[in-house]
C-alpha cells in the first residue's frame, strides 16, 4: 500500500498552518506576524479580507469522519482528535461547538472584542464556547510550534491538551507521545505545505490503533512523501479529485503567478481555480483499507 489513490468524489499555507519559523516557499506571502500573538484577534483581522476559509471546509468533513469512527464499536468516552498546526484552536472550535467560521470572524473583529485586554478576551471566550459546546464534543489535542497560540486555545477550553512543539526540527516530548496514544483522527487544514514524514512518523508509531488522517492540502504543494509515510503504517490515502476547496484569496499578482505555475508544474489544471484568484486545496484522506471499503469517500464528502 503506497502512494495516493485518486477518486472522482469531491476534493479539496498560505493562511493558517504554517509551521512557525519555517521558510515560506518563494512566491507565497508569509504571515508569521499573526501566528503567535497572545490571542487570535490579529489572525482574524488579517485573514478576513482574504476570505480565508479552510477550517470551514474541514468542519463538516471532520465531523462526518468522527461519526464514522464512532460507528466502529468503541467505548462511550469522547473520540480523541489530534489537530496538527492547530494555531489558536480554530478547528477545535468548529468541530466541537455550534459556531461557524463566519461567526468567529464577526466575534473576533467586533467592537466588543477589540476593546478587551487579552485576559478579558479569554474570560469572554470561555463563556462564549461553553454556551455553544456540542453534546458529542471530541477530545482535541493541539500541536503547533506557536507557544502563545497553544496557551490561548488551552485557556479558553478549546484544547484538552496542547503542545508547543515543532517535530520537523526536534523529536516529540514524552508527554506529547503519551497524550496522542489513543488518537483516532488527525486533522490538518493548512500545514501540510510545511510538514514532512518527520512529523508523522513518531505520532503514528506510538498510536495504539490505526488512525485516520484528514488533510486539506494546497494544490501548490505535494503530499506524496507524507502519503508514502502513512502507507508504511498501513494507511491508504485517497485524494478526492472532482471538487477542490478555495482556501483564500491571493495577496497580489505575484502570489497568484506563483500558484498558477506551481499547480501546473504539479500536473493539475489551474483554470477556474487559481486563475480566478484563490489558492485551492484538495482533500487527502488516509485510512486502513478495510475502512476505505466500509466508509466510501463519497459519503464523507456528501455535503462538501
């Protein structure tokens, strides 16, 4: 089992997910200044005008993937999700709460939020998320190199545990390996551009059972080496090809030119996607072969 299977069902960085301190590919706009603030207000102010939307696309897919995993006869305790490049816990917020990404943009750019100190915002957010918590909330573990972002997400209750570590440069801590042993789903909505098998190998090696890995991958980058790593742990990667997900607007014409060239060089067609002014992402879903058969990708993509 190696490589990536292309399927005709649905499909899907710049924006979120950059591993803090890693080089941005030539041609892409860096967003280092928003990744490790004490709270996410600068993040939403910067990305809102660019219509950054990857977590919105992941919300439904991740929920359906968790539902499928829950049908496999497990105990009643919450499923464990590891969100890689979790930033301020936005995927966790959308997965576990009755809230949309548009509502989070409105929340964090509102006059009320603007007037608060970080400590006051944390207290406000604790109540905000507690009031919207879903009954089927998963246990989300966050992994990101941004210490402040992890601290915020833990402080407001979005993450059960959070680890400010960069597995691209250093091995994982023993506490991280203990925390992720029972992970059932790994999610990524922007960071795969900056990741390699170095991040995935220790996490998969310590898992007590095969996990699912759901990644929204920018079409400007390759997922081949990660898919090969996942295959070595018995996971088959399907790439949904019939539909892609707009990720965000380009910051300028140079960034668009970079994306069009990169997508074309990767054998994809940028027409109507990158040529229309947006980065686009594809969904890559990796699972054991028996789960690929039991839970068709078309069903998990049904509402995408």
